C-alpha cells in the first residue's frame, strides 16, 4: 500500500468556520481534500452511489434530468435518523476510500482533510491528527441565522442533527477557537502549520 503523508483532519460543527480554517491552510501551500466536494462527485449521474441512493430512497430524490435532488434528499434525512444513517452507509466508505486515494497520490509533508461529519465511529484509522474548529453554540446559531436566513428554531434543529459540541471536542488533538476576529485565526493557523510541518518531518 502506498505511503501516506502526515494526515490532518479538520472538523467542526455547522457555522463554526471550518472553511475559513482550511482556506488558510491552502493559502500556505498545504493540499486540502474536501469531503463535501468528493460527496458531490460521488452522486453525479452514472456513479454507483447515486444508483444505490435511488434504490434505497426511491425516484423522488432525483430531478427530471437524473441528477440528485439535494433539497428533497436533505428534507428526507433531516429529521429521520434512520434515513440519515442509511445515506451515510452509502457515502462514507466511498468518501473515505477516495480521500485515501488522493492522499496516496501526494508527495508533500502533510495534507489537510476537511471532514465536517467526522465522529468517533467514522474516524479514519489512518488520520494522524484531528483539529476541531470550535465556537460557542450561541455563536453558531447567530451565524446560521445571518448566513442562511433561517430562524432560531431552524438553526437549533440544524445543530441538534449533528453530534454535540462535547462529543466533537472529545475527538480533538487540538482545538481551534474561531470565536474571535479573522486576524487571530490567521495567526493560529500559521502557528499550527509550523507545528504540523515539524511533526510531519519527525515521523
């Protein structure tokens, strides 16, 4: 099996600012592999995962042109834990496999994986370090209502559909506090970049 770079996962709750963190790693020249991007690729027409989703959920989750109706699927899984787990069973092994393939193709000291839905049960055994982007739940709700134009009840429901803040923090090898100004985030990521580069060299 091909050797892997030092693999660093970045995760965090909704509206915590994961993208702001991974953008800063990318600006420093670190490759970023995004689980959401891969998930979208996996459900393109002709992909086996899309056929499996249709077989499980029915044709109602497809648009007339055969593409996935993301809104319809999101509505199906939002309040139905069994449906959400079924979708994860279809997608997560494929996402993990494709992420590993992309990591194996890189010749760099370390790589960042953006994985919003990382949990204790979905944690990839070949990840070396987990960074959790953390903000207070009140700030998540405030950002969600402003960003997505939803009311507080909908924002709280979105948080409730994810693992708890405590469960997420329990995964962390390091925590990135993103409740402050973006300038402080710049400094935090720069400091982590130096640390991670050193750890990758010492492997």
